[in-house]
C-alpha cells in the first residue's frame, strides 16, 4: 500500500536544510534516519537542501567510515558514496514515514541492526524512497522545516531520479491502515540492558575508526 503524502501543519512542499556530508548521505539512501532534538512535524515528502558550510575532509572520511561499519552489521560491504558533497544546493528528497524516539528505534527488532545503530539523537525521523536531483539547484536555506518556493518546487520535481541505496528499508507501520501511526510512543520502550548494548556497539565503531587513523 502506498503511503499517504499528506503533511501536517501548513507545509506545502516542506524542505530541511542540513550540513554536509549528512545531507548527501540522506539523499543517496545511505543515511536512513535523520536525527533531531524535536519530533518530525510532517509525514510525506521532505526536500533536502545542503547548507553553505563546506565540510572538512576529515568529517567526510569519518562519516563514510561510520556508515561502512553500520552496513557491515548487515553484511553490506559495497557502498557507493557520493563523489561530491555540494553546498548551498537543493539535492533531492526523501519520504518521512514516521518518527520514533532514540530508545524506541534502538530496540526495534523489525528493522535491520544497522538502522537501529543510527539512533543517535532524541528523535529519529524515519526516511524511505530517496530521490536525487540530476542537477542540484542553487538556493538559500533556512532554519527548521520550511516551504520551497513554488517556482523552485515546480522545476525540482521534474528533475528527480530514484536512488539505488545499499539496503533500502521499509519501516513497518504499527497500524497498516494509518499512515501516521509510526510516532513516538508507538513502539515498546527500550530496556536498560538493550540500551547499554547499543552504546557498546557505537563505542566499538568509533574506537575502531580512531585506531585506523593512528595506524
């Protein structure tokens, strides 16, 4: 069943500005969870815009290594990372299908282990069906979720191309008849033992990367 694309609030064509390399990683389907300190205000298509700050090479390498380790948990070793991380550009879009708290996502056994390890912040926006723009549009970004200008949206929607992500995820809805049912409180709370295990996994990933940098 195709999920409803309706958005809550007054958002017509909602867009989110993100720093690189996270923006491109999300649009390329490598990053499947967008973490925020606040719950997702929309369900449906979310356009992704890259902020103006040029990412440091060390940050790019660290995040690419982080995702290599995450996908390795599910046996995926061949990941095609973006060749470029453009800034001040509209990159593409994803479908926000729900939002969970960090603890809920970290213990959700119905999704791949790598996705659960992506739970890094208070609220996790769950993203599916990434699409990228064949030619990213230069535009100004804003804080929070905002509406794309009509002329930008009309041009962008014609230039979208599906993405072949390394491990596409279909987040199951608690209520298949309700496209808005995947929200904080809809998944069982995390037990202390599972929470401790999650942070051990994250610690191992970063410790492994740090050792590689000094070898």
